[in-house]
């Protein structure tokens, strides 16, 4: 839609914050499940189990953030290298660094997606006196040509892991989750809009811009499938069923919201209609 304006900026900001919060909560939940599975195999005290459920997730999130910030500093320095840009080596350097961070985070007790998100957020939000705008544009310019190929591989892999017969079995559960999520989005955006003084026109359609799900949700679902092979397949299928419903409904709703607030491309390109001259004997109100 090539939209721009206060509503589009708000939606993008909320989406980024949601992704970060989801990654943190996902990391905490994974560690809690790991601790519960380990306690089921070994007899231990309840206090030890609770300590592990609390300490392990906090340590993992903090370590992921530290590694992400360190990677973000390296990425920022790389983006500022004029020599790498002149030689055309910047895309390969960024891709190599990102892959190294992701694979290194898998070896360490960290969450790879959270590490990469922290690195990208730091590199794209440096202060202006440190080349913030320049780094953001350079990073987007490097990643934009790579995105179609990455999406092709990612969504093909996600589809290959999907059991179609199980998808039909989990459809009723997915439908209930989908409906509850829609209601929750309406309530959350309405309450949040009132509390922050959001314009009424934006408040009415904000929930429509929050329905779409795809990359991060599917990535976390794939992580569940890989981390918990015994039961992760069933949960993965249920999650994908819910994501498919959200993805089928979300984009049309998002498009309708952009049209309603008038921030789509055509609205910016349309010339202002000239004011008609009053007829004889008429005056302006």
C-alpha cells in the first residue's frame, strides 16, 4: 500500500514492540517447559524447580540481549565502513554476521531470534550524531534484496513441515483461538486508544491492523517443533492453523484500515480538489 502517516507509524511501532515482547515471553516459556520436563524425569524439591523456572529464563533473556547488543555494535561499525560499500562487500558482511549470530546463539543458552532482533534494533536506532539515519538506510538497502529469497526458503520449509490431515483436526481449536484473539485485539486497542488520546478515526480501525501474523509466529512455531520433538508436532500444527486463519483475514482488514484513515499511496498522490467558485448570488458559509 506504500502507506505513510501517523497511523502507519503507530502500527509499525506497536508491531515491533509486540515482536520483542513475544520473543521474550517465548524464551521464558521454553525454559519453564524444559525445567518441568527435567523435573518429571528426576525427583527434586519444589523450591529447586521454581528457582530453575525463574532463574533460567531470566538468565537466557539477559544473555540474549547482551549478545544482541554486542552484535548490534559490530553491525553498526560494519555499516559505517565506506570501503566495504565501495567494494560491494557490505551485503555479504551483513549476511555473514547475522548467520554467525544466529548459529552462535543456538550453541549458547540464548534465544537466536531475540539476539538478532536486539542487534537489528540497535543498529537501526543509533543517535543521529552517530549516523543513525545513515545506518538505518544502509541496513534496509542491504536486507531488502535478500528478503524475497529468505521468505521463499522459510515459507517453503514451514509448509513442508505441515501435516495437512492434522490441520483439519485442529481447525476447530484454531477457530476458537482466532475468534478470541480478534475480540482481545478490539478490547485492547479500544482501551489503549482511550488512554492515550488516539483520534477516534484511528481508534476504530486500529485492531484491524493487528490481525496479520506470519514470519515471527511461524518462526517460533518451527522452534517448538525442533525443541520438543515428542509433542511439538501437534502444537506446531495447531499454531499454524491459527496463523493461517489470521493471515487469511488480516491483510484485507489491514488494507481496509489504511483506506479508512487515508494513508495509502493513492491518497498522497491525489491532487487537492480545487474549491468551486460560488455561483452568482451565493456566498461562502
